[in-house]
C-alpha cells in the first residue's frame, strides 16, 4: 500500500517536473529566436539599406534610415556605370573576370596535384614540405610582399595580370592545399588501388578516380578563390597602374576619389553591383562554403 | 616502386617552385632588404642596423602605428571570437531554420573584405549616416564616428566583428560534434547549464578556439582595406595600422628597405604571439584522448 502511494507521488512529481522542463524549453526557444532575429536584422540591415539607398535620390540618402526609396530612380546606376573614366563598369567587371578565371583554374589544378602528393605518396622531405604548407598558412603576406613586387618588376610583369595569376597557379594559397589534403586523407584509397591493379598509372588514377571524389572540396576551393579574388584590393592596387586594367575593387575606390562629393547614389549603386556576383554565387552554392569552412577548420 | 618515391615530388613540383620563388626567397629577401636603403632606382645599399635604429629611436609614426595596431588586435580578436561563440551556442539547439540563420550570419563574411562594404561603412558611420539615425530614434545624440580617434578605431573593429560568420560556422560545427551523452551524464550528476558550458562544452571547444584565435590574430595584424578606405588612417593617425604604414613607405615613397624593416618588426610580433599561443596551448587546449597529430 505504502509502496503504491510513493510511486504515485513520484509520477506526479515527474509530470510536474516534465511540464516545468517543457515550459523552460519553450521559453528558451523563444529567447533564442528573438535573439537570432535581432542579431540577424542588425547584421543584414546595412546590406538591405545599401540596396534601397542605391535607388534613392542623392538628397534622400541621408534624410532617413528607411529602406524604401520615395522617388525610386535608376540615376545612380546609369551615371555610376559611366564612371568618370573613359571606361564603363562593364570593362572593370570584364577585368575582374579575366583575373579570376585563370587564377581559379590554376589554383584548382596546382592545389589538387599538391594535395594528391601529400595524401597518397611517400617521398623524401615529405614532413618538411608539409610543414611548409602550415608555415605559409601562418606567414603574414606583408613580409614577402616587397621582394615579390621587386621580382615582378624585374620580370617586367608589373601592370599585367601575371603577378595575380602565377603565385596562385603554383599552389601559393596554402589554405587550399591544406583543405584538400585533409579532405583526401579522409577518403579511402581502395578505389585508387583497384584502378592501379587494373593498370592505370598515377595520373590516370588522379584524373579519373581522385578528382571526381574530391569534387565537393574542389568546388569549395574554386568558390573561395573566386570570392577572395573578387574582393582582393591590395594585390591589384600594388601591381596594376593603368585604369584600363582595373578590376571592380580598384574601380570602386577610383570612383570614390573622383566622383563629386554629393553624388552618393552613384557610388552606392556601383557598390551593389560590385557585391552582387559574390552574393549570387554564395546563395547558389552556400552548402559548399559552409562545408568547406567547417571541414577545413575543424580538422586543423 | 623506386620511381614512386619521386613521383610524389613530381606532383608537388608546382608547389615547390612556388614555395621557393614566391615565399622562401622573398622571405629572406625582405630580411636582407631591411638592412639596406633601397629606392628601386639604384641597387640596395647596405646600412646595417640603421633602419631598425631609426625605427625604435626616432620614428614617432612607427610607435603610434604600433600602438594602434596592438590596440586594434586586442580589441577585435576577443570581441569577434566571443560574439561568434555566443551566437554559435545560441544556434546549437533544436531550432528550425537553423540553416537559414547560419547562412544569414555568414553573408557578411563573404562580403566583408570587399571595397564595397568599406564604402558602405563610410556611409553608415557618417555624421548623418544610418547608425546615427538609428541612435537618434532611441534618443542618443549623434556620435562623431570619424572625427574622434577612439570612435574611428571602433568603426574598423566593428567592421571586422561584423564578419564573425566564418568563425561562428567553425564553432557551430564543433559544438554539433560534441557527444550528447556527455551532457546527459553531467545533467544526471546535477550540473546546471552554466556549469555544463564551462566544464564540458568549453574544454571540448578549446582546439577550435585555439585555431580561430591564431587565424584571426594573424589576419587582424594585416588589416588593410578597412582603414585604407574608411578612415584613411586618420584622424590623427588613430587608425594608421602598420600595414598602412608599410604600404605607404614601400609603394608610395619607395623606401623599400625601411618598409621591409617595419614588415619584419610586424612579422616578429606576430610570430612571437603565435609561438606563445602554441606554447601555452599545452596548458589549456584539450585534445580528446590526448591524440596529438
């Protein structure tokens, strides 16, 4: 008899506690959502405002914090696109593209080769060489930049895209090598051994077996390189001097310097265009970004 | 099979060439240049320790710049990491739309380094800009963001903190990989939420905290775009970070030797701090199963 009552009490107690716990969970969830929405809003509002403001008239831009323009105008886009140089922004986008495409292809090929070597072969000095990947990863660019500049000057490469292409085409972005090595090490090598048994040489194995398996990581590499190159400012600033070779980032800086002080909407409109390629690519392929960054980081 | 030994090196060929030509030789090259006077016109002129002597005894710009750089790093890195970790902890819960939030928070990291965003920052923190308008609605007076030295540095710091997304994604992935049974065991033992966070979650996160700390620090020491576009190093050199100083000495005034010396001082600072971090990591970074690789 006594036994039954105590167990009854216990279940009563349990349900009360469960209820309280459920209430707490609901409360916690609500707080979390509120916080996330608030932070998200504060984070993204500047971007939303930027898009709205690019359609505003110059007098309206600094008159309110609202997003919607009262008298929407394409003035900023039309006049901003023309720029104060003999070229339009079309030219600068084309230049950015000309910088990015060879750089991305070169990065993908050279980094895959390096990762293949590190993950699948044994060779003399392997430890030292892999150590150098980590060293480059941590080495501040600032310390190599000046001699690099002098080297490119002596080679006659200044004011061309070569200084922007060549280091990357020689697997200079250690982050990508590291990322691909980590990814490749986590993949089993039985398929490659099977191919080897069937008489494929190492290059065939790389092209037909390893590259398809590496594809998700390789896509991440290409996307990151695209994004970083699109945003890169210091490289073009140092190496490019003629306006007809300027990429978007430099052209934007140029328009800040040359546009009259009150023509804000032109600069804002061109800023919107400048970030759109990166945004479009990001939203189209966000999975690869998130995976790339978490796998590259977590194993480090 | 003997050929295999060198096959690997063959695939590594491009990397090795790049390593030598674009990293190793320039690395020692800049060390050499830092002991010379070199204006690109005549050949480098060996001056011994003269550059360093000038740097440490007479160059007030350098001290100002060094001060500002250290302050900036000290402010930015902890702030950004703490915020990233906080948001990751909030997100690590059975929430719907977790992917949506993660994406939204990551967007600034994608764009943050671009000139367009630096331009946006200039407009946002202008005297009549977005931030002051927002402050006005809650009754706070306009703040002179770019005129006041401390505020100006703060705007640059905020730009970096705004890009907390990539650090957050790394934290979140680490949080999600923590074994849930550990939490349950601790809860059964009567540990509260706060205790669980500090005695279970945080220790298990130390490897990623360490990774993020090093990466963010190395990055922060090299900040260039933000101060270059937003504040141009001003006012009163309050945002004149060392990379800006190096850039102007090297590529505006073509004092390649002197600029190399500044670069080497900056490099030494970063290296010493990184080594301290690595050395101290033995004491505070926890590796599951103590598996050190």
